[in-house]
C-alpha cells in the first residue's frame, strides 16, 4: 500500500515569513495529492489539492508543487499570518478521495 | 447546504453501552466515509460507502457497525467498545473520487 512521510513534524515561523512543508509518497500510481488544515478542536479542511498531470498549483498565498519523478510534493505558504497556525496534513491516493493515505501532520506555529 | 453535520458532538459511554453516531449531508455527494482520529495523529479510514453500498472496510472490529440508510445519511453503531476506542470520529463526504469534506466530528470517550 501507499506510505506517505511528512516533514517537519513541527514548524515555527515569524509572521510574514514563508513556510514549507514536504511530503514523500511511495506508490508511483498515486495521482491525487490534497492538503488539509486542522485547527485545534476543528475539522480538517481541504485547502488545496493537485493532480499528477500538473506540476504546480497556486491559490493566493498557498501553493503546492509536485515532483512525480522524485515522488514528493510540497506545500508553500507565503506571508504567513497567525491564523495560519494549525496542523497541516498531506495525503496521497490513486482513487481520488476514496482512499486517502495521510501523512503524520505538521504543527505550524506563526509567531506574531 | 454545504456542510457535513455530525451528532452528537461529544459522547461518553461505558463498555457495555450501545450508542450511535449520526452524519448527514445534503450536497448530493454519493460517497460517505467514517474516519477515526486519535490526538496528534492523522485521520484513519474506517469505512467507505459509495452509492449507499459499503465499498471499503479497513479491517475495523465488528464492535463498529456502519449503516447508510440513504444517500444523505450515515450512521456508526457502537457496541461493547474498549477504552482504546476513545477518539474523534469524523464523517466525510465527497462527489465520487473528488474532494473530501469533513464534518466537525464526535469526540468519543469510552470509560
């Protein structure tokens, strides 16, 4: 089955700086890579996703890049704000949302 | 309505109790899911229903019994749970093979 590794497990940045979270996956057949943000005590929420036919996708301050050859993908958050503080999970799947394999999560803290 | 609604939000039960978790969505999604999430861990898939039929059961113990009465509702029946089953139980839905939308979860404590 798929194995997704996520790094770092914790990340602290100053407000306004950029944050990068990296994930690697093992199954070359995986073709769907979403990122979820989970604030303390809240539900995971999809913030951005990318499919394997695209190398990069951007939505305002958030971007995801995918390197299929190296089997890794990354989340980039620019101009970080305190409200970006949360746990971020990457995931990978061959079949869309049906069977997501999640990374272990990154706790991002943005220091005002 | 663009939400997945779960009830109850909190549940405390004894090991001999029988209880049910409920989930509802009115977005027309034809896939619904149960996930279990322990503190500081990622969600773990338990069950997937597609078109109201169970399509994935991730080797979940029989003390958890899912039910999908119709395309908008998903239940999880609980019986004879163990303390280690205490966790946040998340329901989710998606258009088939598309984005996953989570409910707010039921925080379950088994005493």
